[in-house]
């Protein structure tokens, strides 16, 4: 017998009771062959190629949902960083590129499209500067486009000029989308060591080392992990770790099945499977609640970093045993607005911005969907980004900052973003300034251990 009745029942429970789902199937599309000296011609090529390659993505996802009974929450596209594609043109403003991506997404029923991006960890090209300058207008005039800028890496160090610039860009984006609680900033992420095969937004883009096109899958399942741990009362950490690993294995196998089937039907290679515990605002779909199930009274209290470190590592180990195509981030996300347990911990006073930063040393990404007071200065935002980039650079891991200064709101107020993005209480920042530090500019050198070859 391939599966026992117990295993079948367990899998059904994961879907029906514990909110297990395929968080996203993301088609990566290379747009390098769309470059043109004419911006208008380039954008026409981009739209035509997206239609040609991704025209069946949404339909295929829906068919698989119906046939297998597996929820697929988002159908997404990731494209070559637009700063690379648009560089051949004489355009000064890259906003029209974002708008054509948005049009294609709307017409095809795609939920999000990532790749309005630039890679500036070592320095800027003219095209990089144009793209970054276009971000506020691009994100305020589109609905489904997401943007990312990689400003640091373990090999290159931290481009502090880019960090300073992104503080200003985030503030400008917040101002342009103030009526929606700075929603534009929820679609903008600043990276260290950005992966080229990530299916999750807002940081997805199709890296230059990727194939012409491919299908990447992002699996979630915090509720399934928490449910498994509910049967571990009184067990030691070795037994707890083993339970997480086995559950992650089962989740990963399901994700690989969907990914391979979707790629086959569309006619593109299967890329990677990203097993990241990505929470949602729904009760029962929270990473914070997993930490509490381990024995913490509230996420953010002493022991939270250790608990999150074990969770992230066991998820990776279970996933790698289940699939040879694990990539992206794979681990555990701790976005504030998308996790009802994290929100509860902030309201209880056990989770602060500083503790969140400490926890990012061991989670999959970084300071994610963190709402800040609207009067937070651009220099302070840049300093928060610099801290997060340093964690990624020194630890040779991906870190990111998705910071949302909400105009007109103060610490303790509420910001609402809607849908999977949820809402979040505004977190206070330190009153002591960092402007002289940020004004230095230049480059923070790569750490000593980066010189491995």
C-alpha cells in the first residue's frame, strides 16, 4: 500500500483544518531578449512575451486545484530585473515598464508580478539609478507590481550610498500612497544576498543565471507544523525537532507534486521548491503560534530566537530530504502584518523592533512588513536597513527589510493593507538619530570570510 489510511487522514486534515496550501506558483520569465533602444518597442516585446509564456499559468493552477484538491493561493510572475532590460533604451523614467507589467498581470489574472528591480550591491549603473528613482511613481500607479533592490552581499559588502538612497525612496513611496496607509512600501523590499529563484513577493525576480523560463513553487503550512507539535507535550527538543522535520518532509512532497505537474502542463522546466512557513493574517496560520506551542508564553519573549532557529533549521532539513530542488528562502518567515500571533505579541508588549531584528539572524528573511511611525526620518529607515543588511552579510544569508512608514500615524496606531498583506500595529523606533552615520556614504567592506574561492 502506497499510503496508509492514517497518512491519508493526516493529509486531509492539513488542508481542511490546518490551512496547508501552495502559497504561490511563480513563473520566472527572462526578458533579456526584449531589450531595445526604443522603450516603446521593449515594452511591446515584454507584454507579448508574458502573454506567450504565461498565458496558461492561471488556468493551469485552477485545474490542478480542482483535480488534486490542493489550494493554490497566488499565481505570480517574476521577470528579469527591469534595470537590466531597460538599460538599452534612452528612457529616463522607467514607470511605463511597471505599468505594462501591471497591465499584463491584470489581463492574465496574475496576482503579483515581481522584477521591478535593481542589483546595486557593488555600485550603480545609470539604469539602476533610473529604476530606483522611478520606484515611488511606479508603485503608486500600479496595483500588482512588486519592487526589490539588492544593496548588499557577503561577497561585495554593503553599498551604503544605496542604503541611504533607499531610505529616501521608501519615504517618497509612503507619501505617494499615504491614502492607503503607505501600501506602496508593502510592495518594496531591500535585500542582502537576494536569491535569483525566489517565488515569494515582494522580492521575486528572475535571475540572470536562470533558464529562459521556469516554474518555482512556494509552499506554506505553519498551521500543519503547529498541529503536529500539539501532540508533543512533554517531549524534549530532540523529539520536537524530529516532529518538525517529518512534517516539513510531508509538506514538501506535496509541493513538489504540484510544481512538477504545473510545469509539465505549461511546458516549462520545474525550477525550485521553496518550503517557507509563510503565515497569513488568518487565525491558525501563524509562525508565532508555533513558537508558543514549543513552550513560550508569547512570541518575542526570552527563548524566541532559539525556538525560531530550531524551527527554521528543521524545516530546511525536512525539505531537503523530500526534494532535490529546494531553493529560494526555505525556512520560516516572520512578517508582522501577515501573522496574527506576531501582532498579538506586539500588543502584549513582548515583541519589539529590536527583538524582531535579533530573530532575523535565524529566520528565512528579515524585518518583513514592519509598520513604522509616519514621521520616522529617511536616515533612521536607512539605519534600520543597514543593520539588517549587516546581519545578512556577516552570516552569509539572505536578509531583507520591508519597512512601511505610515504617514499621519504614530506608535500604537493601526495600519491596514488588506488581503494577504494584513494589517499591523505601528512599532516605535529609537529617538536617537543616525544621520551622521548614514551621511558618510561609501561602502562597508565585505567580511573576511567572504574571500573564499
